[in-house]
């Protein structure tokens, strides 16, 4: 099941919006030990300028983030999760 979810997320990674420079990316998270970690990570990502939406799945330990590429980068997202205590890497 986890493999199937990762495949779906990977297939959706390069989605971009035709209206603005918006992108969606998935980050694989480390150090998640409880469902409350999801709240902390979502808040950290939401504080990054340009982030439009962040969904964090405790079960798969994946954050799916939609952001404005003119205001934020994947490096900014990784820095935000890392600073919150949850290092992340782009999902491959």
C-alpha cells in the first residue's frame, strides 16, 4: 500500500498550474513519531512565503506542498522542515 501511494505521489510531482508559477512537490520526512508531528510540519511549511497548501501524511511520512515558485524553492521547504526537527528530502 505504501508503495502504491508513493507511486501516485511521484506521478503527481511535476504538476504545475497554468495561471501562475505554481508547483507541487512531495517531501519524504524523517523523525515523525506521532500524528502531532504532522501539525508541526504543516505549520512550519505554512510559514514559508509562497506556500499555498501543505498536506502531511503521518502514515506515509510524506508532505505534499503546493507553492509559488517565484517566492519559494524546494530548498526553502526542506529548510523549514529541518528547522522544525524533521529533515526531509524530495520524494524520488
